[in-house]
DNA sequence: CATGCCGCTGATAATCATTTTCAATCCTCC
DNA sequence: GGAGGATTGAAAATGATTATCAGCGGCATG
C-alpha cells in the first residue's frame, strides 16, 4: 500500500528491470534465474520479497492462470489481458477490453477492475495442427 | 472432456454432491470438511483425487483467483463468470458474457474458452462502506 | 461360495512454491 | 565514526498438493 513510490534498492531495481525486459509474463523463479546473472549471490527470498512489494507498489501486475504458478509483468504495459495457448503454454498479451463489461455487474455491486483470460491455440500451434 | 460418464464411486459421488450443494465455489479443504460429515474417515487425498478426476470429467469447474487457493464448483451451473469482493473475499456468479470477446482474439489464433473475473465491492460491503 | 484381480482408499512421506526467521550487513542521518 | 533501522541470504518452516504403498472392497469368473 504505497501512496508514493517507495524508493527501491539497487537489487529491487534489478529485479524490476528483469520483468520490464521480459517479453511475456514470467514467474518469480524465471526472474531469479535472470537476475542472478546481474546480481551474483542474489537470494530467492529477496526476489519473492521484491516481487511482492513491487506488486503492492503497482509496478508489477500479477498474471494468474489456472493450474500454474503465478507470473508477473511490468505494469507499464498498461491494462491488458491474456491469451493462453493450451498447446505450448505461452501467454500472449491482448490490449483491448470487450464492450459491455459493466452490464455484467450485479445490481448494487461496484466493479473496480477485471481480468480476462482467453484459452485456445496460438497461431503457430494452430498451424502445426492443421 | 468426458466422452462417456465415468462411473463414480459412492465416495466420489458424495464429494461431487458437496460441490453441487454449495452456494459458492469452495476449496478442496472446504469440501473435505463437509464430506467428512457424511463419509466418516474420508481421507483428504481422496478428495484431491476426486476433484481432479471430476474436473477432468467435466463435472466440476476450476475457479482460480489471484493469490488464493483454487476453488471448484459444479459445472451444471453452465458457463459463467465471477465477481470477487475484495472486502469479504466472497465469490459471486455472473451469468452473462460480454459481447465482442471474439474481436479480442489475435489474428490466426483460435479461442476455445474464456474466463472473466470482476473485482470490486459486493452489495453488502459497498453499503457498509457508505 | 471361493478365488483372483484391480481399482479405490487412507495414512503418510515427499514435493513444490512460498514465507518466515534470524543473524549479518548495509544505509542513512546525525 | 556510530546508532538505529531497513535489507539481505541461507536455511528452516509452512501450506497446499501429489506420490507412494499396503490394505480393503467389489466384481467377474469358475
């Protein structure tokens, strides 16, 4: 719960950078593997701690998929959703939101955010199946 | 998904019934707590196994929420989505789907399913805050 | 009704991701 | 330089879930 940007340590900045440089949402373990290259001796606990506080600070966003370890991505990408390929388990970004979301909200409820995940086959896997 | 309905044991049926009788999606632990009342000596491992096979058979659906243990609900409710109240952590069903989902699918991709979760305040919590 | 087979089950150990603990270290501000 | 608090790494602890394994139960067969 940070109102203003808490200042980050150099290690936390390095960890954040790993997520910002990643093409896709990655797991904490993934981030550790990469960050260890830049920060020798970096402990896994530090990465978990950093991810948690970066999410709290709103710098990272959690991407959770059924049956999988949570992934995280830079929040600088803005609000977006994801397409999960059941064949290759890759996660693709989707920029737009569907219309008519508000009409789903039950009476008296207040929607603050939403999350959408599409499941199916990505372009490559679909082609491979043909 | 299930070609033919695999025949369920009496314990599996009891476990399935717990989910079907539940108002909201519940966790495996929740189901165990209830099912133990009907089936004395029921092992937690049996519940985990039953849930997994029931999901495979298409009789249960997984409801996954960020930072929470997965919950399950009867698939007989049909396709639906969920509203998660960040205040009381309750999960509410939403029947409809937004329009325009297909337009989100990237070119060449094939969507087979989708999942939507809305976050916010439920009616009661919103009233309590006012 | 006896027999054999095989899947189901419960207890428990194992696993995996994540969190906590704790002592050592590092900063920051005096 | 030094006190005090935040950060860190290693390892233990935790919590959820899965695997293991021996025993039991039900069923088809003879």
